């Protein structure tokens, strides 16, 4: 744990594998308040975020961006302090020399629920407007389940063993987010 007065440099922190050799995310970060940096396979910075539970946030990012989550660096604090966390975030981004894609143009892909509307087939998209409300919900859930299966297959390829449960209510809106 670090004191909330000193900002650790990103360079000074060691890399943790995003997924360890038994398919789990860094459990040491479970229920930990702090700031984290996510790196791709080549250890290029992709995103800097802060959270009240770093582990849960890492799980969300892995589901949203499985191809870009290979390494993580993190520091934790004892009590929530948004001002400090934002200062560390700004410091790490400045230390990087450029805004990571996840904090810039692709921010919504890292933070927002996954929209599955783009995964509709042409026939589904064409018929969607003609369906009544219940049939639209059924179609959105069907499309969301297809996208969910694709995501889970990618995670399985990576060897992920952590429990991944999507919020069933959001599927009715064509969205995927962890429960």
C-alpha cells in the first residue's frame, strides 16, 4: 500500500501478468482501492484507470478488450481519494509521453457496456424495426448471447478460469456487462 502523498512512477512498478499460469487475474488486487495501468502483449500502455476494486475493473476490461490486456501495473491506497487517484492517473499518462488509446479515442470501448447491435445480421437488422417490443427484446438477447459466446471463446483461448457472468437484464437492451 502506498501513502496518499507520494505518487509512484509507472516505471518504478513491476509488471503483473494479467492472467496467471492457472488462468486467474491478480487476486492480490481483489477488493483493493487504487490505480492501475493495462498493457498489451508488447508491454505498450493501453489504459490507465482507478477503481474501488481493481480486480473487478480488470475483469471488466478483459471482457471488453481481451486482445489488449496482457500486463498490469498497480498501486493501492487505504481509503478512496479521487483527487489523489486522478493525480496519479495524470502523472502516469504524462510519464508515458502520450495519451493511451484507452484513455483517448477508444475510451468508451474500455469503460462502457459492450453494444451488440453491430453484430446483427443484415436480415435481423432489416426486420428489427418491424418487430413488436417483446420480439425486439428477444432478438436483442439472441444477438447478445452470440457476442457473449464469442467473448467467452476468446477468454477460453487465453486460458481464463475466473468466473465471468454477464448481467442478463442488459442483454434485453443488446448490451453486455459483467454482473
